[in-house]
C-alpha cells in the first residue's frame, strides 16, 4: 500500500467525520492522463481536503516550511503533506515562480493530476482575486485540460487560516473540464495567457459564488 493510500485509509474517515465534505462534479476529473485542478484558496485546510476527496492522487506545490518543521509535529506534517502529494518548493526567491512552473509541467508530462490555486495565495477576505497566468502557461505547454473547482465553507471552519479547524460541513464543487488547444504554441503571448486565466477564474467564480476582485490577492494583503 502506498503512503497516499495509507493516509486516505487512516485519516480519510476522520476528516470526513470532521468536515463532512459534500463533493459535487467529481465525475469531471478524467480517470487517467494529465489534468490540472484549478480552484480558489480560502484557508490552510483546503490543501488537506482536496487530496482526500479525489480518487486520483493530486500533486501540488507547497511551501518548503511545511516539511522542515522540528519535533514530532514537524515530522508529522512533513509525512502527511509529502504523502498526499505536496512537492516542497522555495517560492520566496526570484526563481521560485519558475521552479513551481517547471515542477507542475513535470507532474503533468508524467500523466498525473496537478492542483493549483491561481490566486497564488489565500484570499484575505473570502473574495475571489485575480488569477496569475502560470495556470495558462501550464495548460498551453502541456495540453492538459483544466478542471475548475471551488472550496466552499472551509474559511468558516478555520478563519484566518490558522489554529485548529472547527468541525463542520464543507463543499468541494468541480466544474466541467476546459481545454485550450486552440491556443497551442501561444504560451508566450501575454494576451492569450490573460484570456485563458480569466476564463478559468470565471468558472471558479461561478462554482464558488464568490465576489470577484480584479486585483492580485498579494497586493490586497500589502495594502491592508
């Protein structure tokens, strides 16, 4: 049994009791081949719930601090996140974005599922912010379809993204797969990249019901 299967078998029932996830549209995720899951990001537990509600293992980029903690808690977090598919990347340096993009490309070219939050960081206030164009570059470079998804209610269980989450019900809603083969070979055209990204974010907004803000979440945090 793989570590991913073990984690789902052991922690899956506990998390289902805690969060009682209602999963809608999971049939839109292809059973094999590369696919990008792109959704909103409300709080820390999003990255714990998403891998556990998908039948296929979801690989995603995470802060390297999640796997470098000390003591028993640090080792447990590292075991969990690397087990469910997190790939640690130092995103603070000037080459962090390039490293994340190349990691995602490798995951997809190996025929796997790659999860991404196009906003780039957690929403500071529950609204949906402008997507960064890395999602567009990934789908155009690899030809992988994009399945949009929405986390609903996770921020109510873990306000501010810190501390232990409260028990409650969350919904994970997946939309129909989106493909952008008509833009093949145009992954360096900034207008195409923006158009593709905005079309994905429009679907995420429709699925989540969030208010949309046409600015980057990181800028909103800096201005707060």
